[in-house]
C-alpha cells in the first residue's frame, strides 16, 4: 500500500511559513469535483484515499464538496488515520460570483467554516471571470458575466494570505495573457496556476511561461476529464497511450499521469473507485522512454474545458463577442 512518504512534493514560492502545514504541494492529489454534483459520495473516497497516502485534497465552493471533505478529515483525525491537520495540503477556490473585492474575505471564511479549518494551504481564483453576486453559479448565463476587476480581487486574495487564512494564493484557468496582467501589479505573485493538462492538451507554451516566472502548475483532468459516453476520450482511448501502457505493464491512466508528472507539474485526479485510487499513486519509481515521450508529443491536441461549455446557452446564442469570451478562456493563442 502506498504511504504519504511515497508521494513527493514540490516547493511553492510566496508561501507563508508561519501558519504550519506541509512544506510543499504533493505531486498527486485527489480532486473532489463531480458533475452532476454528488458531495455525498466524497467522504468514503476521501477516507480511503487518506489510508492510501493521499495528502493533497482539492475542493472548491462550486463543487459543493467542502463540507464532506471537512467531515472526512475530522473523522480521520478522530480515528487516527491522521495525526494532525498539518499533514495535509488543502486547496479550495473562489467562485466567479464571489470574484468581487468585497466578497473574497467572506467567501474564504465560509469555505473554512465548511471545512472546519483555520486555514487553507492554497486558495485559487477559480476562473478569470466575474459573475453578478447572487447569480446562479452553474451553468453560467452570459448576461450574468461582468468585467473582472483583477487588481482589486487579487489585493483581497493577498489580504487572505496576510491574515493567515491561507498559506498561499494562486489562480486557475489563467492563460499567459491574464498571468502577465496579474504579475504587473501583484505584490504577492501567484504560487500556482491550476489548468487542464494531459497528453491530449499539453500546454507547452503556458508551462514554459510559468516555469520562467516561478509559478507551479497543477494539472486537472490529467486523464481527459468526464466525456460523452458516445465519444472516445482523447486520453483514455488513445491508441498511442494504450500501446505504451501494454509495453510497460501499466494502465493508460498511469502512463498519462506519469507523463504529466515528468513535465514538472503536480496533478489532481478525481476517482472515487478504490482500485483506481491506488493505481493513480503508483506512478513513481519508473519512467517513460525517450521514444515514449516522442510518440506522446505527436498526439493530436484537443482542449475539453472552455467557457463556451459552461454557458447555459449555445455559443451561437451568446451575446458576448469572441474577444470577450477569449478574455475568460484559457486557450493559448499564437
């Protein structure tokens, strides 16, 4: 059985050290997003993941999983599965309806109440987008999208860290253009950018930019994300990855996760299946060959997560102009 000592961690810049907690972000974490939302299924999976050695748990207010995660951690501490909160690395995220300067502090405090914790290890702006306060959180209605005052919202995020409510702050779904905008005025630079990344969406340009700026990347959807059952998954159904997996006696998921790991990023992978939870941490102690990496580099690229897919209407019906959509999307335009 894997243990927490077998999951290495990456050091983060701009991380407060006086709040306790882990020294770095574990390179494999458990995501708790499930669509449709199903928070009642998360607690048993989290408890089993803790037994397997998972120590990074990724949640968000929009996932409706914060409370279940908090309850699972509370039980793990009571039953001896964990000795201290400081063993864990907990990430949560600010949803778009709270991406207003005066709503950031109330939002993180609500998250902490849900989790029954005094601090987060990482708090992220979930999306470079702002929605009207009180708007239906999901799916997004185009009429509810407002201009994001990134400077003021980031100042409120920095205040969260200064107050000790989170040890580090970062962003999610930011492309290089939005990161450049943020870095222009940030007093505390983002420690992490969490983005979609896998062999079928390799994010080479963004990875190089973040590396140069000292921003750690965490990959979500490292296995290609939830897909239409009528359509093949570009990762899990990839013949290239399948052939590599067969040659190494590994699964396709392990090959994909290993490739992501070898790019110098961490991953959050969502699975509540006991066998797959164990499988997903067995990516250390072996590596891909140069020929494997070359073949993976040639996999056709296909992005899954985009703002248009979050809208409650079709892109053709959307009143936003293409350039306005691109402001809140994560495509890297050449």
